[in-house]
C-alpha cells in the first residue's frame, strides 16, 4: 500500500496556498506511517510526477474556485469527477496539476485512486496568511485528509501535544 497526500498552491498568494498549509499542518500534527508520503508540492507541477506515480491513493489538497460557493467551502472530487473538473478553470495552477495527471496516464503510471479536496478561496492577494474563512476550515480539511487515508485502511494518529 502506498498513499500520497499532496498539497499544492502558492503560499505567497493567501488562500491559493491552502493545500500547502494543510499538508504542513498534517505532517506537524500527525504521526505518519511509512506507507504514507506527504508532499509539499507548492507550484512545482511535473517535479511531483515520480512521487505520485502508481500510488494506491493520491489525495490532493488545493484551493478550488467553485461557482456560487462561500469562501472556506470544501469540495470533494474523486476519480472521474476530477477529469470533468479540468474542463473548467477553477484553480490558478490547474494546468500544472492536469499536466501531471495526464503524464501519469500517458506513461501508464497513474495512481489507482485520486481524491481532490478543494477549498473555496476568498483572496489571492499577496500575503502569506490564509483569510479568516479559509483558516477556519483548516482543521476540517485535516480531518478530511485523515479520513481519506483511513478509508484505504491506513491510520494517521495525532501526535501528543
């Protein structure tokens, strides 16, 4: 079993960096077993290809614009739903992520399952902090990341305070 939790985004653009903030908090707050790799993908795109290839589960945390949703709303997409997502531009660096997943498919090394947890942004201002509505859902996003991994039979446990 190999599980990859990938956080993507630009932490210099406020809510655009929510995925990176999420995986950083996950690594700090949870004990991670050997079969789970947590990756701060930032805006690196293709640099992540080898690390996500052939994973049993790839869970992506990202900023995701959705029509008519309030800032901080978390949307879950899985497998084929993600392909439909690429038809509409809702993430500022979506092209990089779609290119990575397409390259995996082209080379026959796609992850078996892919789940995207996207958070509706409020701002892309130049700022290294999340806006209050997005920061407020970070604990919920972490719980959802842990639940996605647990659904594959792998436990992440909270570190002692």
